[in-house]
């Protein structure tokens, strides 16, 4: 029977090594990865929003000029650089946002796998406490 | 907060479509293309383009806040599953012993 420890948050917890049944490899990986995935995904979405604001500001400057002036802009001029920035940002920003959303969804999936692992080890702990058979 | 962000984005889309785009495309293509710098028509066009640039990322940000909240909710579920499992495992020997004494 594993010993129990009392954490500062008043929760009674087993240390992972003391558990009678260990989580699967996938669940162990998921339990390490869910927090970084969610954090990184949210940071990517925040960065995409900030890039959107910058793009908005540059678009606002660019479209102050008449169409004739914009289309007559020489290469390497300020207007041409602004147009290039607006065009290139339009190309990569949507994919970047999707990457961020995908990472958050991936993190939530990992979190669900971690919950499965907790149910597995928790159930095994109860079974062990009842004197039942070890499962894994 | 997520819902408010999505609502703000929706209102911004409505403003773009109903107010600015309606006004802008009411003019002929010749008038639109020939608009001088500083004219109301060009200011309208600039507003449409600049607002479009930030409103979509804002909408995605709102949706990601929803997902983040799901993450927090699941993390809370995980915490409770662990807590309940460990508590059950901790009290089970005592319950078993009590049952053995009574029977």
C-alpha cells in the first residue's frame, strides 16, 4: 500500500512512483505537453492579434493615398514597402492564427488524455487500497 | 470576456459592412478609383481596409480565449479527479477495516 503525502493545498496525493498502475506512455507525454501547448498556442494567437494591429496601422497609412499615387509608387519607395508588408502579412497571418488555434486544441486534447491517465491511476489506487489485483 | 471579444468583432464587422462598405460602393468605380488624397471616399476605403486587418485576429483571439477557458475547466476536472481518487484510496482501508469489524 503506497504511503500518502499532504501537499500545501490540503490535497492528499500519491507520488507518481508510488502509484500501483502507471500511466501509458502517451498519457505521460500528454501530461507534460498540455500546458506548454496551450500557453504557446495562446501566445501565437496574441502575437497574431498584435501583427493584425500593426498591419491595420500600416494599411491606414497606405490607403490615405489616391489609387493613382499608390499604383505609381516606385520600387523601394515607402508606399511600395508598405504594400509589400500588407501583402505578405495577408499571406502568412491566417495560417499563423490557425497554428495557434490548432496548438490550443492540441493542448486541450492532451489535457483530456491526462485526465484519462488520472482516472486510470486513481482507479488503480482505489483497487489497490481495497486489496484487489494489480492491473498493469 | 471571450464572448465580449467575439461580440466586439461582430459589431466591428457590422460597422464595416453596413456603414463604410455600403457608403463606399454606392459610388461608381470611376469615382472610387479617382478619389483624391484626403477625400471622404478615400478615408472610407482606408477605414474598411485598416479595420479588416485587426478585426479577424480579434475574432480568433476571442475564440482562443474560449478554448483557453475550456483548458482551465479541464485542468480543474483533472485536479478533482486526482483529489477524489487519492482520497478514496486513502480512506478505503479504513472503510474496509470498519466493515470487517461490524461483520
